[in-house]
């Protein structure tokens, strides 16, 4: 037994506590639960899957377990199989129908058919679309901020002009009196 075998303790399913088995999706290695058919995807592996899906170079293993719709929203939060911390639940790519459980340090838990749906979402351009949408939103925000600042600087310029004009008006109004007083 090598050192790496010793240090690699078996990973358990966050849903049913079964030991996860290694599985292969193309060139990507994943841990899969033999019981509930979910996948544990390590952080680095997720980026690899996203890149391959965008290049349309991955077909995830089909699942025979059908997930009940919206089941993942209703069930309790899952613990990260690596560190035991509660994972955050979020919608993948903001607009997809895939709800994932994420430990930002270790990886992502995907229920039975979620890996497949995630890859389909990316292949259909959903991932790029959501990135594009986010960038557009940010650009619009920056543009709005920039024009607000332009407006502000015009306004303060105007008000400085106004102040100067008011001071001139006051001086003009007072000067005759001052001259008269000086006689
Ligand atoms: Zn399981
Ligand atoms: Zn973790």
C-alpha cells in the first residue's frame, strides 16, 4: 500500500452515508454514490467539467435514479464529505434548473441527474449566457455610475458658477453704498 492510499480516506455520500466509488466521465474522474447515484465533484474537477462541456467534449454517465423534482430545495442542508461543514445551496449558473450543494473549499455535490443537466445547460450556452448577462449588468452599472459622476461634476461646476455670480451681484449692489460712504 502506498502513502497516497493511506492518506486517501474513503469519502461518504452526504445524503445516504454510503461509501462513494470512483467513476469516469470521459477523462474526468468523479466520486459516485452507488446508492443514490449522486456525484461528488472536487473543486478542480468542476472547472475541468465546465471547460469540457463548453467544448462539447463530455457526456456524463446517464443516471438510472430519477430525482424527484425540486427535492433538493426541501431537504436539509448537506455536509461536505471532506470537512463536514454545511454546504451552501445555490442555483448553478444563476439561471439553470440545477440546484447544487457547494463547499467552497472542497467541491460540489450533484444529485443523480444533476451532472447531466448541468452539462446540458453549459452545452446549450447557458453558462456563457449567464456570464454575458452578468458582464452586461456590471457594464450598465458602471456606465450609470460614470454618468452620475459626470452629472455631479457638471452640477457642482454650475453651482460654483452660481456662487461666483451671486458674489458679483452682491458686490455690485453694495459698491455704490460703499463709494457713497467713502464720499
Ligand atoms: Zn448516497
Ligand atoms: Zn468542505
